[in-house]
C-alpha cells in the first residue's frame, strides 16, 4: 500500500527491538521518504541517548548493481555510529547481525567540515583528509530483505558495520573512478568492479550526501568517516567466512567472521 502514514516512533521502536532480539520485523509498507528518514532519526536519537556517538554517514544504493539487487532507483543515506566500527582482520562475531551481506567501498575521512547545498567538487576534495579501503557490513532488520527504498531508509539505510583498512592514502594523484576492486570470500573471487560504478565517482556520492544533509541543516564533521557506496554487488556472509577487498592504489581490508555467540 503506497503512501501509508505510520507513526515514526512506533516503527523506530520495532526496529530497535529487532536489534536486541535478533528477530526481523515484517516488511514495512511503502511510505513517504520524509517519514522514513524521521524513523531513522528516532533510532539515532535513541542510540545517542544510550551513549553512542555519530562517527560518520553512509550513502547507499549508488551503483546500478546495488539498485538492481534491491529493486530501487535512487541513493539513500544512513548514520554510522561508533559502535559499528571493527578492526581490520580482527574477528567479528557474526551473531551480532541478523542477515548480513558485505560490500567493498572507498571510505573518505574528513579533515574539515563539509556542508551543502551547493558543494562543488573542489570543496569536497579540499575537505577530505585521506581515503581508506573499506568493507561495509549491510544488514536488514526487515525479514528476508524485502525492502523498498523507504523501508531501507527507515532501517538506517540497512547499516550493520564497517571495517576500515589501515593504510591511509591522499587523494593527490588518485583517479577514484578507475580504482579497480577484487572481492574475495574464503580465497575465492566473488565480485569485481571499478569505483566509477559509484555515481560515476565516489566523490560524487560525497557531494550528494553533503548537499542532501545540508537541506536538513546537518554538517559532515571533521574526522567523520563517509562511505560513498558499494563498488560491486553485495555478497552474503556466514559465520566462519573471511572476506577481503583489494582496491587498486589503496590496498586491502579484511573482515573475519567469527563462529560462535556474540561477544
């Protein structure tokens, strides 16, 4: 049912409960995008009230591959909390997630604030301190990943976790559009791609995000991590999987999914 009016606080509470119980909720009816972002904000407010810190943002659904995979036709954004970050190659308990998938990205780390609307490419470049290879663990609190655009927005853009590589690289001399990526799971090549799949360049996703958040009076802050979107289609992961992304010019990053209960 399209355009259904829903109480943002009630839907946010159901999604927050799914994090705690590890039981997904039923698919959400389609709703206005503004309502979906209101639901997302209610969850962020609850996390901050509980002591979490906003550590950055993610842009989702920026590549044709991901839009086809999830059946949507435009980007979205979500919040990255400090509790979502994991150390490169360190064990991650797969039990932390409900139905995880993973995707390779080029993460921007900002050295100065960036706020739109009207951000130029030059301003975006000047705001970036360095880039890192990254793996985003996407997850859905909605059963069987049966999501619409508004559904994934309400669910914090299907955010789950982030693994950052440890070798920072300056933008000088890099052509992000041409950065090729190999995604391996348990030593087997699963996906290949180039970062130009991300809105033509990951930098365009950063500009889009700064402009979109600027409409709400929100600034991308110095030190924040920005994930611009996946270079390839996402792949599912299970306990015991080891996933590595190798991005040309940036190096590698590894997510090691530990078997066993959540720590």
